[in-house]
């Protein structure tokens, strides 16, 4: 038995994901001990209806399956968003045919405080820096102007509308699509229009 075999899959996955720090937040790999917090926060219909992949209702088994599946080496990177020691949401980067896509969600108690913008800036810096992506895409439901504003504040440019399958409503809904390329991000940073993470 090698040392590699002694380390569990979860530990190996967690070690492969960096910890990103912002002014107020820590983005780190989701852990087994996060299951209850994820289930509690994600089991909010208002939240689930504004994401493509979170079903509703959302229980402990869903959170457990999520943690077991993420960061498994397929190129997708998932983070737990932590504020003051408490898990408040999740985010990630998913390699897709149209380019790497970022996604994020926060518990309703944390909406309107700038945490989503801070999270997206950290994901963008990591994507263009460490991962060396040339462009990113993102989406926000047409009925979710707050999420659209987050993307726009981070430099994403609107590219159109398309229907996106939303698991929580078991149907498709119109989604605004956005794109950000590395050159624009660097330009905005040099002009002070967006801030880097700390």
C-alpha cells in the first residue's frame, strides 16, 4: 500500500483545490462536515429557482451526493463560500463546450451584501490566473436582476438570451448570457474598474 492509497478520495480532492481569500470571504473545497449547512441553505425554493442545477426540495442526501461528486478531476472546480467561519453558499467553474462557466449561489440571509460580487471576482482572478482560461461565460435568469448586476459589475458583457433547464422548476426558463475575456478583465483592472481579491 502506498501513501497515496492511504489518503481518502475526499482528502485528495480537497487538497487539489486551492483556498481563495477575499476581503471578507474564504472559498475552499466543500467538506463532509458541510452537508447539513449546504442542505439547510440550498433547500430554499427562491435560491434553487435561480440556479440551473440545484433541485427543490434539497436534502441532506442531495448535499452528500454533491460533495462526493465535486472536484473529482473532470475539470470542474467547486468551492464552499465561508464567511466568519460559517458556510453561506457555493460557487464553481464548470468546463463546458461554450467555454468555462462560472456559477454561484448564496443563502437568502446573505443576499444584498456584496458577497456574490466578491465571490465572482475571486473566481475570475483564479480562472484567468491559475487556470489560464482566456474567456469565461456565465448566466443569470432574466427574472434575477441582482445576479445580472453582479456579473456586470465584474466586467461580464451581455451576449444574449437563451432557454436554460432549471431543475427546481423542472422546466426551461429564459437566461441572460454573459461573457468576459482575459484582455477585458486585465484592462478593467488596470483602470481600477474591478478589484482583485486580496
